[in-house]
């Protein structure tokens, strides 16, 4: 999750992030094209690497911002030590490399972005945190995957060369949340080319790959990967979206209703804010939220449990470890409900042997209170109490 425009967000909901899955779609059935062959060895480099990426935090709204822009987040060297003390084992670093790329055909990256990324990578590694760096918000790739492939490959060629001698605890994630024209089917061969490019000088580097439609779980069935045994698949899940994104202005009016608790139903029924002109499907969701028991309530674990079970079953069948690269709740939710949500989600993920990475460390979904230099209320226990 991140700051995104209203134009993008329309596709964000219609294209998959809030499209949801029916009960039938949460029951795994092998469906990937024939080219996607299961890997039988669950003792592969990818499975060993996945153990390093179990409890992570995203450095959101930081290096993905364009040059000369600030999205309100700074990161000090001391914060990486705080992450480690809190119990995190890895940090995911969204990077807007494309903002710093020169013209074709070389698309040379400015030294400035390497300096910024190196600060994060070296401080994380020095604090015994694994690191994942990606390409974030590459809009041209989403609009025209084929046309932007040359730049995409050039960026990874340079990033791979720069980090080729770094420890194996540094991983690459090819692209964050491909969407729009960057469908899973179109990205499959592009990913294969990028993996081959990286393997030229990083033969043992762990690589993460996301399916299309914003990294949607439902898109796993369309993913086709080369038979590389050091690739981890990443998906994102922000269900229940009405709770996790309540009051988030970039989502449009459909999710501006606040006062939603987790888990539902609420002690006192929620009155819809009619000034937001809620659509019938929003009113229907609120009605179910107000009336359904906890086990069936849309603002409860039922919103994500079936999805994560599907991820687990897909992973087991195809022999590919899967990582939950983003989940989280905006700070418009009350502190107790946020803690309840994070606790329920991470326990479900861990019970299914899925590593996770919260969105985010210190931005709008924050774990860390920079002013108080401590975790937000209830958050440490929610993520790390066993």
C-alpha cells in the first residue's frame, strides 16, 4: 500500500485487490498453465531463504517517492536496530529506481539512488536483518509492459551488478503489484527474462515475484515461473478492506466510512455516513457487518482465512514458498481493533507456514511511533507474543 492517485485506485478495486474470491475460489485446485511444473524438492534454496523472511516490515513511502519529493517518511540508522529489537527479521524496501533512470538505450541509473538504497541495505544487514529491494510504482510498466520491458531489464541489470557481491540475505523482488495492462500472463515471460538477466552475475540470489492484479491471491493460478529453485512468490492481502482502509482518502468515497471495528459485529450498530453517498454494495457490507455473528462477520478473520489457506495449498502443490509481502491496517482504525487485526492475520499466516511483512514501519499504517520511539499501542504484542 502507498500513496496512489485516484485514477490508479479505480483500477485497484476493479482490477483485483478488492475483487475478492468466492468460497469456491478459496478451495485450491491446480489450474496453472501446463508450463508451470511443480517443483518436488521442498529442501530447495528458496525454502531455505524463506526462513529469513518470516516477520518483516515495509519501509513504505520512503525510497519509492520521486526525486525531490518527500512523502513524509525519513529513516535513521538507529531505526534498523529498533526493528531487530522489536522482533522483525527482515525489511522490504520499495524503491522507485525508474525515477532515476536516464534515456534509452542504457537507462543509466543515477548514483544518487544507489547511495540512498545502499544506506538502507547496509544498515539493515549490519543489524542482522534480511533485506528485499524491489521496483515500486513503475507506472510505465503497468501501462505498457512490452514497451517498458527494455527499461525494466536495464534497471535490473544495473541493480544486479551493483549488489552482486552482497550477502545472500539481500533479495530482489522484480516488481511491486503489477496491474492494469501488466497482467500475470504478460508478466510471466518478462519475469523469466529478468530472472535470466539477474542470474548472469547473481546465480545464488533469492528473487521474489508477484502475480498481476496488484499481487492478488486469485492470480496465483495464472502464474508461470521458470524452473528456478530460488524464486519465492509474493502476494498482498488487505482484507477486510473496509476495515483496513477506513478513512483512507486515496481510496475514494467507498471506503471513507470510519468507526469500523475488528472483529465485528460492533456492540452498537454502525450508522452509515449518508453524506458519503454510499453505494448499495457498501450499505450491504455495513448491514452484514452490523448483524452477522463473529464467525461469519465480514470484518473478521473469515475475510482472509480462506485466502491464506489457498496460498498455503498452492505453495505446497507447486513447491514454491509464498510470502505475504503486504498486509496492514490504516491508523484511522481504533488502536485495539488494529491490534486485534494484526494479531489474527499474522497468527493465521504463521499457522499456515507463511512469512509476512507488514505495511508499514512508520507511515500511514505505522507500527513504529517515531515521536515516542516505541511501537504503536498493542502492536508489539499483536505481532510477536507467542
